[in-house]
């Protein structure tokens, strides 16, 4: 945690309701970094999708629809 504070990515503050607890929140710098990384990932996925032909895109769509259907009806597993 201390490394994140020193890097300017998180801020710590004492909880005003319970001094035994410490509140931690992302700084604007961290939020900007997350946004940048998310955008980079989105650009990568777009690049990959542009490499697929129509048949592959159709197969991907069918597979994602099946996965979505299963995910909507699946019960969460408890371990």
C-alpha cells in the first residue's frame, strides 16, 4: 500500500467515524491511468476483431451469445 501512496495512486485518510480504520481511495492520477489502460485494451480488441473474416466473426458472435446465455442462467458456485 505504501508504494501506491508514494506513487500518487492512492490516498489514505483516517475514518472520522472510527479512528481504528483507514479509508483508501484512488487519486485522479490512478483513475486517469485506469482509463488510459482501458482505452488501450479496447483498441487492441478492435485491432484483433478487424483481423477476423466474416465466417470467424459469425462463429465468435455465436460463441459469445452461447456464453452469455449460460452466464445469465448459471448459479454462482460457492467454494
